[in-house]
């Protein structure tokens, strides 16, 4: 297990002084990239070997959002490393062990030259460990989208949405979904967030959110305005 200590910064807070959802997901992905760097198989190593880790699904369970200046401990571990897919858990907690956030995620390795998924390289087995998966429901690889929907204003992908892989960062899709709910006046505080990533959105692409009602929350299909979907974000109360 890899962990790092932090403190909720003002720039990471929402209007109520609590850690924002964007800030929350950024802490999770920072933790996994910090682990990569600490093992010597981080950004430069992956660039030299022409591959990257891409996330295919999130399941994030929020018990409580820490507040501005609260000390936090962010942890991650890979509980499964199969031929083409890895499972990775995360937690955000207080130094005393109070759990704020639990998350599960599914990942795959992408060959940046061949432009296709590949088997997990042997070098990446450095992440393997015996820490078990969190006691969460199975993380779904596919989220169904059906029924009527309402559209919100399309968003043109700009540099601010991109990461080092030159595609939209996974946290930004969640923010786009939340922005769509805000535009419709239906924003709420989710307790569970599930995401399926389907296609990479790139600089200049148009993302057209379609908001569906879903049980005790909403399901936002981040489409291209046509038949393609970049990601599906399901938020539950």
C-alpha cells in the first residue's frame, strides 16, 4: 500500500469550504501517480516505453467530505493484476483512521504508438500486493443509459481539460457531469459516483451532456452530440 499525507487546500474547496469532487478525484489519481514515481516506473519511464495506464471505470463512495485545512491521508493499492486489466482501490481518511472516501477502479495499459490496449508489461507487476479489495459492490465495466434525457450546453474541450496523455483527464468528466446538473438546477451532493469511460475526448472535441433520471440520482451521458459517448457518469444520493 502506498500513502501520502496532505491537507485540504483552499483552492480545492467548494463554496461550503469542503473538498470539491474535482479535488477529491485529483487526490486519488495523484496518489497512484505518486506511487508510480516512487517505484521508478512513473511518467518518464512510461513515456520512454511508449505506454500509459488508462482508467476504464470508477466507483467512488463518499462518507464525508473533509473541510478546508483538515489533515488527510490518501492511500492506494493494486489488488488485482490480470492479463489486460488491473484493479486498484483508494481511500481518503483522517490521520486517526476516520474514513472519508473509499473507491475502486479498473485500469488497462495503452500502447501510445500502436494506439491500442496491450497486456500488462512485466515491469508493472511491481504494483502487485496482497492487500484485499475494499468491501464495495462489484465495479461495473458498463453503465447502461436509457430513457428520456435533457441536453445541456455543449462544451468544447480546451487545454485546461487535458492531462499529460493529451486527452481529457478522468476527473474532468465528473466535473462536466456535475456542471450539467448545475445548469439544469438539479445539482445535489452525491454519496456514490460510478463512471464508465468509453472514448477519449481530445482537444477541440465537442462534449454534449445528456442528463437522464436514474433511481435516486442522475446518469449523465457525455456524448459527442451524435451516437458516440465519451463517458457515462452516474451519481447517486
